[in-house]
């Protein structure tokens, strides 16, 4: 797989939104790597954050989207992994700045706190915004 592959993963609370965003990505022609979960039966979000980290650090995917109920737990779990910069975003502005200033490679969303339309807008902005570099490079180097 390559840099243009988008990995998706969620826990049970994020499953319906994950499925919705998967359709959006496929309709736009992105190759999608679905890392689960595959339903609404209770699962542990750290397992899916770890799967995402492995997919990105191994090169199977270039960027990813993680979803849990609030986005908080799954983003914390993802950021424990070297090379992952997961940003919990609630709107287009936070999605844009996560890419421009932080070069985030994972978008984290909360299915219980972010509606599908806002989540789709966050995804669109996240995928189409580049990293500015420059003054931000020294900060990223410290991560």
C-alpha cells in the first residue's frame, strides 16, 4: 500500500460514523484500509489505536481516522505511539490547524459529540490541507 491509503478504525461507539466516512472516502477514490471494529459490540479503543499506529508506521497507510465516543480516549491511546500525531478535531478550523501547524497524520473524532456533517467536513479539510513547515518544524522535532 502507499501514502494515499487512508486507514480507518473505531471502537463500538464510533462504528456507525466510521462506516459513513468509509463511503465518503471510497466515493472520492481513496484506497481505504479498514482496521475495524466491525460492529457495535463493546470493544477496547486502545486496541484499534494500536492497529492504526502499526498501519501508519509500517507504511501500509499514509494517514488515518480514529473514532470513539468522544475522540478523547482513542486519541490519547494513539499518541502513545512513536510517529503518530493524532489530533482530536471538532470542526474544520481545528482540522485545518492540526495539519498546518502540527502535521497531524491521524484525525480523531468523537461520534457522540460530533455530528456526521461536521465529521465529513473535518475529514475533507484534514485530507486537503498541507503542513506549513517553517516555524513549526522545531516544535515537531521535539515530539
